[in-house]
């Protein structure tokens, strides 16, 4: 990488951090600001810790994870002899970052031939736009990408993905509405092999009306895809504004299919950013990308340290 490329990358990172910080402003007001106010008294007694627990639960961290975080902070507070509010806030930031760091937030690619990323999630979560943003991001990382319009069930689903594909300059493999989704994925994999494409990003039906049907459809898609490629990621798109309902959705999808990572969208639209913690802890699924806006560049790989820094800054 040249010096100019390194500088451009650094500027891009700084720009993203600024957007992330701005995007988390509602969560900061609902989470960090009340913590700061509670700490201002410097009386770290039982009443203080009860207030902290209420703040965390109110931010959708979840009851179990709230208790775990509080106990970890208390232990480190005693060990490090923390007495000042600023130190305690920094301690919370560090404990949060550690809790979010699963070490599994990086995308996995096939060592040979195309990688298939299956993208799942209910309608309305921003699944199609997430696919476009992810394709755009991979392009910037010098990967070749095609889309597979596998959500053949939803009216205009195919056209919507194709429109996004044109916008980011990526080809979309499609069939007519109502066609067999697995056949679309098959054709996309065939095309990827013929053209030496690195990644196939496959849209899937965004419905959960019957879990059995969904599971069978996703299993079939995976089975067909793996005849000519390797499915290295199954990414679940969750709308952060749905809060605990998003966690329930994720749980149902996890039961139906082997979810390898979460893409959390619309974080800028919620005051309950604690859903990030709930997903990682309650479901054991790493968050791989977060989105804080409508722009193509408003999706970025999830970095626990960066997230905590932006939230607490």
C-alpha cells in the first residue's frame, strides 16, 4: 500500500468514526449521559448500582448481561481502586468493549473458488440495501462480486436488488418473481465460477410465517450453492430500532439456520444501542457489520473498541 493509499484509508476511517459517533447520539443520550449523571455524586453505594442496572436494562442490554457487566465493573473498580467518575466511565467503556469482542467478527472467504454469503432477515430490516452496501464495501476491498436475487417471493424484491446492483455497478442474477430461489443461487454460482468471481451475495426470502418452510428453503439453497462454491457466511440483518424484538427474530432465525454473523442496521434511529450487547451475549452470534445511515458508505465492519469509543465519546 502506498503512502497516499494509507492516508486515504485513515481519512476514510476517521470519517466513519465521526458518522458512527453521530449515529450513536440517541443511544449516548439514553445510556452514557444517565451513567455520567449517576456517577457525579461520587456515592457508589447500593442505590447507585441499582440505578446503573436500570439504565442498562432500559438501553436493551438485557437483564442477564446487565448483571454480568455490573459485576465485572465492580470487580475491576475494586482491583484498580477507581474512585473518580471519569475513571469509572472509562472502566464501563472498557468492560463493554471486552464483552462485545468475540474474536469472530471478520468475514470468512473460501480458499478456492467463489464464496457465497447468504443474507437472511425479515422484510423491512434493510436487507436489500445492506446487500448493496456490502457489495460496495467488498468492491472497495478489491473483491469481485455478483448478486443473486433469491427473494423471489416478495413483490418487487428482484427488481429492487437489480436496481441497487446497477447503482453500485454489480451484476444481478435473477429469475422471474415466484421462481425457485435455489435455482437462482445455482445460476449465480455457475456464473461466478465461469467469470472467476470472488463472492456471490445471495438474497433470500424475508419471511418467517412458518419456521419449517424457511429452514427447508435455506437448507436447499445452501445445498445447491455448495455444489459449485462454499457458503462461508450466513448473515442475519437486524433492524436495531426493533430492540428486543430484533433479538427474538434473531433467535428464531438461529434455530432455522446456522447464522454466522449479524448485520445491525439503523443504529442511528434507536436510543437503545444496548441491543448490540444483547445479541452477542444472549445469542452468541458475532456482529460483523453495523449501519448508521442510508448512504452506501454507512455500513462498516464492526469493531468493539471503536463502537465503545464512539458511544462513550
